C-alpha cells in the first residue's frame, strides 16, 4: 500500500516521502496516528507542499549542520523537573522540554521533531539524547535532569 508520510517516522522516511508499506501497518498505525495519508493521484500536490515546508525548516548545508553539532555537543544542558524523594520523575521528559532546555543553554534552537529519545527519561541524572540535524549528521546531547 502506498502512503504519503506527513511526519517523520523513524526508519521509514521523512515528511513528504511516498513509501510502500504493508496494509496492516498503514491501517493500524500510520493512518490513525496521522503520520501518513493514502497516496492518490491528487496527493502529489500535498507531497509538493510538504517538501517545500520541510526544505524551509531544514538545515541547508552539511557545514552548517557540523557547526550546530559542535555547539550542541559542547553545551551544558540542564533541565529542571519535579521528582519524588527517590529521584523518580512525575512523568517523563518530553522532546519539547528538551528543545526548550537546549535553547536556554545557548546552543541554538532545535526542532523538537529532530530529537530522538531511545528510552523514556523518568529519573534524575545524566542522560544522552540524539538530535538528527541532517541526513548525514547526528549530534549527541548530554542532558542533566535536575530536581526543580
């Protein structure tokens, strides 16, 4: 089944890509979560508009991505969160909160959709977060979650 991705899906593609997936995956995951729409002949206009929007947000060059990567990896990013006595957080840290903490640390602004958290952050301490800046460039941000 052909679908048009409306958001970035890890290990599948980015917004605006036309991909061929199994019908069950599209019907049970992609379409209900608004991550994709069914591909039609008229859907090509939607693909073009999504790709234009992605190009305007994207990091333009590899050199620019490398410089942003250097800023992110050298920054001390601290995020304050509410936690219990044993150091366990009330909830989990979201990508939106991480993007705000990176901006406050002076490392530049990062789109929250480019941040990947492999395991949910639910405790105080140091954690690593992956930021995909460019198809060829990934930055690992050291995140310190402190008690609020």
